[in-house]
C-alpha cells in the first residue's frame, strides 16, 4: 500500500462517484475547481491506481468496475492500492496494438492467440485488421483477472471464438476445438507482464502454442537483450536461433497507460 497525501485525500473526498451509462461502468467527477498541476498529478495517480482512466468527452475518470472500496481507503486511511502494478496490467495503446497486428500479418482463416488479453486492446486491433483486409480469423483469448475477463467477454464475445479465464502460464498447449489436423495456432500477438522477467517466460510459453511456421509478435522489456543471467541468456540464444527481429519502441509509448517503462517489439517465426 502507498500513502496518499492529505491534500489529495481532501480533493478525493469532495469528488463524486456515479454509475455510468453502461453496465459495470462508473464515473468519478473531480470537484468543480482548478487544481494545481502537482496536486492533480497526485490525485490522478490514486484514481489510475484504482483502475480509472480520464475521459475528456465525459469529463470524468472512467472505471470498468466499482472503485468505491479503493477510493474509500484512500480518503479514510490515506492508503492507495495500485491495481496496475499488482496485476501488471498496462493496456496496449491503440497505435501500438495496430503495429503488433501489422507485424504479425495474419492471413485469412488463420488462428490467432492473445494470451494475457486484458480488456482486449489487441483483439480490437485484430478486428480492425480483419475489416481492412477483408479476411476472417479465429481468435483465442486468455485472461487471468476476472475483472478484465468480464470486460473482455462483454466487448468481444461476438468476434472471439474462444475466451478463457485462467493463468496463461498454467495453460497447456492443445487445440481440440480447432479444425482437425491443425497443429497449433498460426499467430500469437501479445503484451505480457514484464516484472522479474515475466515477459521472457510468457513469450517462451506462448511459442509452444504455435503450429509449424507460426509467427509470434510481442511487446517486451529490452532487459533480455543485455542481461547476463538466466533465463535471459538462453532466451537470447533462442531468438537468434529463430532469426528473431527486435526493434525498440519510442520512449513514452505506454505513458498513456500509466508507465514510462522502455519497450520494444519482438518478431519470431518458428
């Protein structure tokens, strides 16, 4: 738990939390006053940590779940949960999601896996890609957090053929629901958690889901490119073996999602 400054607690106590226009949506309106920038940044950090995202059109922070418990703790006890950090959830910005899908170049009729699907930013990019290319894809999504999974289902259950609420690292390859004779997914597109080398573990596991000549595209931390401990050294050798291509993304790519961590894209074909 992090501490919330008294002046930020005062602002939060005077704001208003109301139900949104759609089921499960909540809006938090700040007090109708001009806040100094430093104070706004502290208040916004609490709201973002509780899962809120500023929506200029609605003039409110939008939540996809009821944040009253987290906001109540912030006001009453001065303690703040950071759900993004706890869950390692930093939503893929739209432009980055579109880039990942373009790098993967899925073809008509192929099956695409998105592990750690979050709220479906990459699924949305796949839907846009299908529309622009005039193709159909089989979409398979796995998400561990029930909150995000519920949102994912509501937003994409009409386009995704398979949605699973489970830990991806505990999910075994196997595609009994695919066409007979298919040896795995053709494409994996992913934005895994990064902390403590989790991105390396997720990418290595995701590769076991791929059919022969399958393609994997992932956002990753650049740590694997220079760290001289395991599993990073073995991962570098694996990427080199498969002719993988690494490109760093611009600084601040994920700033709108709440983190300034450096990132890049890895493309590997098996």
